[in-house]
């Protein structure tokens, strides 16, 4: 396959994804602000004049794909209001409703593909549209769309540490929570935990052992901020109390030791993760094969 053909396939897939995201966003925005009466529009054509209270959705720049969050696209949502219908006060109220209804919220399109919106702030000051005479402001969001691949859907992993951490989390939170490893999968569930390996180091522990340390980032997402806060706190407390995580082994059971764990409750759940965890394990240093000495030759010197 040529580079041009591959590029065209990627572009087609991205365009289809953008259409699905746009349609889902419009439906969500119309539900968040009933005063718009469903008037959630694309960027108007040149010379077209907006009428009545409404919102305009504009797709801005694409951002390089995140290794774990998926494809990223910047969008701008601009509510419009007449000055005599509440003006700045109504604009402020609608903006607050949009941020509350979209920031770190999981949305799902008609085919079941999930994506997340993250609020980046207002991109400019309030202004009056010259053609319509309405007041407006632009709210900037990032849209993150995980890839729907077989690798991302599967929770199985070859990393025994990751498997142990996932099993521990499932046992701690129960069947109401989905637990993922490495990347957000397409169609991820509302109540989910993602663990990512973010660091690795080893050090000698004497002459015959190595101490391995791995750093992990934990993401906890849910539909309710209180549930997120409670779950993050619960995981951190239990990791601090139990201090050991069992690893499945055919011969015997080995354990990972919790070296350090902390949480930032203000961190972005989907993108940055709230939990920082360091696990460690001491393993025997592999021996070096040395050939056996079969004969010894000795000479007293030159005669």
C-alpha cells in the first residue's frame, strides 16, 4: 500500500469520526440548553445572518494523537444571545451549563463509540456579532476519541505486574467498574479505571538480587464527581493499607510491594490521571554460566 493510499484511508476514517462526534455534540448541546430550541448550528455561510438564541459548533485544529487518550480535536462552541434577552448574564449562565455538562464527560455516538470532552477555557472575550447584533463568546474544548482496535478492547496483557494490578482493582471495586490497561479502549464504560506504566528502574540489592521499581498512573472516571473522589480515595487508602499485591504464578504466589502511592484530586481524570503509584519487587539476579575447569597445567619455569 502506498503512503498516499494509507493517508487517504486515515483521512476518510478521521472525517467519518468527526461527523459522528459533531452530530452527537449537537444533540447533547440542544439537550443542555432548551432555550436554543434545537438551534445548534455549523459555522454559518458568508452572508448568512444568525437569528434567535442559538449555538455554533466549529471544528478547529487537530492535535497529535495521544498514546493512551486517542485522537484529539479542538472544537469551539459559541452561544449567541440577544442583548434584550438577558445579554451578558444569559451568556454567562449558558457557558456555565456547557462547561458543567461537557467537561470530562463521556459521550457516546449512535454506533456506541465513546469520546470525552475537556474544557480548555474561553478563547476570546465577549463580543457583539456585527451581522446579527447578538452577544457571543467562544468556549474551547478538546475532544478525545479512543481508537477502537482489538488491542485496546482486550484487557489481557503480557505484563504480569499490569495483570496483577488490574486483578487487584477489579476485586477492590467490584463488577460495576471496568478496568483497563495502557490505553483507553473505544467504547470505554462510564465507570472505568485505567492503569498506565509510566516509569521503570532497577538497582542492585546486594550481590545476588535486583530491586525492580515500576511507576504507574491511575485514571478514575465516572459520571459523578463525588463518585470519582470517593473511588480515588478508596484505592489510594487500600493500597497504602494492604501494601502488597499478589501475582498469579503456576508454582507459588509472589507479591508486589507498594512503595509509594498518592493522589491529586484536581487532576484531569481522563487525560492526566489522579493516582501516582510505585510498585517494587526484589528478584534473584540471574547467574552467569561459567565453564568448569577440567585440567590444570603447571610449570616451574624454564629449564
